[in-house]
C-alpha cells in the first residue's frame, strides 16, 4: 500500500498577501477617517473641506492615523482620558512599541486589524510616505505618554516639531509637494508648529488639569512661579504674559508658513490659508483676552470659520504672500540637527 505523500510546509503555508490599506477597500477607509476628523477637530475639519476630493480624503486618512496613535500612546479614546490608574513606564513603552509595529506593518501593506493604521498604509502608498516620516511624529506621542516636560524653549520647539511640524511635512507630501522642495516643506513645518503653539496657549488650564505643562521650566522660573502653581488665580497675569509669548512665536512661524503656500495648487492653498487664519485667530483671541482667556474655551464659531474661508479665498486667488518680518530661529533643519544630537 502506497503511503500518502505529505505536502511540504512551503506548499501548505502562504505568506500574507500585501496590498495598500492592508487589503481593505479604499472607500470604507476614507469614510472611517472622515468620522475621525469630525469627532477630533472641528477647525481642521472645516478647512479640509476646501481641498479637492482626492487631497481631502488623503488628509483625512493621515489625520485618522495621527489621532489613533495619540490615543494609543495616552490610553485614550478620541482625546478623552480612560479611567484607571496612570500607566507605568513599562506599559507606555509597550504602547509606543505597538504603534511602531502597526505603523511598519501598515507601510508594508499588511493588514493591521485597525482601520486608522490601514488608512495610513493606504495614503502612504499613494503619496510615498515612509517610516522615517512617521517616526518623527511617533517620537512626539512618546514624549506625551512619558509625561515629559520642556525645560527650555528649545525643548518646547522640538516638541512642537514632533507633534505638529512633522505632521505638516507629511501633509505637504500628501498634497503633492516634492521631497526635494525644501522651502515648501520648511513652510509646512512652520505652519504645524504655529498650530501647536496656538493650541498650547488656549489649553493651558486643560493641560494642567490633565497633569501636563508645556510651558518651559525656564519661563516659569523667570516669572518666579512655584512648581505646579502656574494656573492658580494669583498667577493669572504671569500666565497671560507667557501665553502672549507663545502667540508671538506662533505669528512668526505663521508668517513664514504663508510664503510656502504660494507653491501649492489653488484649492490646496485656499484650504491651508483657511486653517492658518482659523488657528491664528484662536491664538490672537487668547492674547487679546489676557487674564480672562481661560474663563471659557476659546474657539471660532461657524460664522467666523466661514469668514476666514472667504478671506482666505481672496488671499489664495491673489497669491502674493507678504515677506515675513524675520526668519524663525527654530527652522526645520535646525530642529532636525538638535534632535539628532540629543
């Protein structure tokens, strides 16, 4: 009797089929990403509608990945803290390692069982995003998860680079900016940094309630503020002064970022300038309100968003951005050098 012939393992086991988006259909990835931005950022959602359809969908998928990484690093859901004790250093390290593994898998076209990561794999395949691009952003999530604090203004700007400037660079690549167009990528980085500085100024009390402070320790020392006391009522004027410093930095990076928009196509330029006006208005309102800036959350109403979109339309149409008063001290190249040396 002839014995049955066994198949070799190579004929039984097949490697996972690799495809953009982990093999998921693109439309569901876009729809899930659209819902993520609707829940996560009203201002950015409003500006994203001005992009052409393809760019808009790609921006949504990039945002969904950023939001998901942030939540995983912090143990949150859509920016809302999860119940339970603070994570241990080992748990934080495991979370960030998981983000890196899923991101690499998504870039390799492997299914990740997570829509946001599969969406990132999809947009990365369409726009040539790399793991190095992603790692620049993941490093910022890692800082947040570790309850990091900036000691100096240099530290603050490096943080802003990771969590927002590097995202701006990826967004520019998604819009079709070439990798060798350094000036355009520098401007995109500056715009992301400007957004982050505005957010920090607005959310000083919210961050403090969550146990975070993004004001450099050297600023607090200069203002003679006791550790952990910067949001107390008797330090409200000092807090307003430091918020004004943040907005001055924001405006410098914002002005330099506008120069780079001249290189974008009209719809993209319109959307970016709208976002710049919306986030800039939030920061300037914080500065205008002074000590009363945190009596309620500063935001732009729907009508103000429409106004900024209309103003940005004409600005994009004329396409003659004014020269900035000065170049930012913390350029993309300088920040990258400092990070490499750290």
